[in-house]
C-alpha cells in the first residue's frame, strides 16, 4: 500500500498480524492515524509502517503498537502509564481502551505536538508530561498497566514499583535495534515474564534508569 490506503486497510493489516481484540480494532477504525503523523507523511499514514519524527525518533508500526496494547489485557477501567508519547497515536488508542492514561516523553516539542493532536479529537482522559520516562511518574502511581515504547535490556525498577500487584507491563527488551517485546506481570515478589509477543526494532530508552544521553 502506498498513498491510497484507508483505515480499513490498516485494520486489516493489524488483524493479519494476529490482533483479535475487537475493542482494539474498533479503536483503530475511529482514530485516523493521518492526524497523528507529520503532514508530509499523511498519505502513508494508513500503511502499516513506522514513520520518522523529530529527534531521531519513530512512531511505532501500528500492528506492533496494537499487539503491545492487546498484551496489556485492558478491560476499560485501567489507569495506564505510557512511556514514550510520540505524536499521540498510541496514546489515543490507549485512551479509548482504558479509563485514563498518563503519558511521558522527554522531548517538550513532541509532547506539545501530541497534546494538540489529542485535543483535535476531544480526547481528554490523558495527562501528558515532559520528563524522564525511565523514572515513571511516581506521583500518579500505582498503575494497572504500563507500556514502554523504547528499548532497554531490563525493566527500569521504578516502573516495576509503580505497577500494582496483578498489573501488566509491556516493554521491548534489548539494546535498541534488536528486541523481544515482552509481557510481564507484577506479583507479590516482583515482576514475572509472561509472554514474548514478537521480535522488533525500537529506539533506545534514555534516562536515569535507561541508556545515558550523549
């Protein structure tokens, strides 16, 4: 698909990638990705591809984002932490599937862009913050679910601490560029690995509990 795709094509691609959650698929149908990418990329927004954004970042491929969200097992009443806001497309999907979302990104201009994108769709159950995502957002914890859209070889300890017992966390585990996307669950004794969703390539997670920034 190049340039003449439509939301139906994107939903079909996500379903072909193995996503079966009908709530997830409906969220995709009603959230036009073209409104969450740079204007010059709007023509390919409904292709199932990652799209570059400023600061060397990329938007997550929609089918991969959908699989990660599906791995959280959201029922609709969860308080969710998202690490890595990007331009807000995944945030919008989470907002349609959970009670509320706290999303944090390190780049102020990207957060402002995402804020504008979300406001354009009257999505108001999201709190967007600028900061070190590897530290989480402790004053909004505990969270029922955490999704991390950047890679590190282990889950940052603050994210484990801020996840309630029984809650799920999805993160790409690896050095940045060659990862396994893993579903974890918080137990009384810590974090347990539950499932590997897929191999993938992600940008690195930077911060106090991630990779050092140059």
